[in-house]
C-alpha cells in the first residue's frame, strides 16, 4: 500500500465513519485540536485500523503521534 493510499484510507474513515470535517484534515493538522478526534473516536479508530490495515494500535506507540501526517507515518511503519 502506497503512502497516498494510506492517507486516502485514513481520511475516508475519519470523514465517513467518524463524521469529522474533511476540510480540517491536512497533513499538519493536530488530531485532537484541529480535526476533533476525541477519546471515543480513538476507540473507533483502533477498531477501524485493525479491520482496514490488519494490525492493532498500541496506545504506548501513539503517545508521540499528534498530527494527521504522523498518524499516517505510524501506519506506514507498521505495514512494513
């Protein structure tokens, strides 16, 4: 899966499944502050990522993930 495909997949589920504003989803956008991901959304994200990408997110690995781009970086690394 290419980086572009990862970004599109993540953007799609943030908009479609979590009903977040697509216009706010930019590479540098902060997940919580800018995009509006809250703790309940994060639970859904864990389930969706497992279904779409085939691995479980570990909370400790997500501590330094703040932006949309960093989240896609994390997924890209886990897929290698």
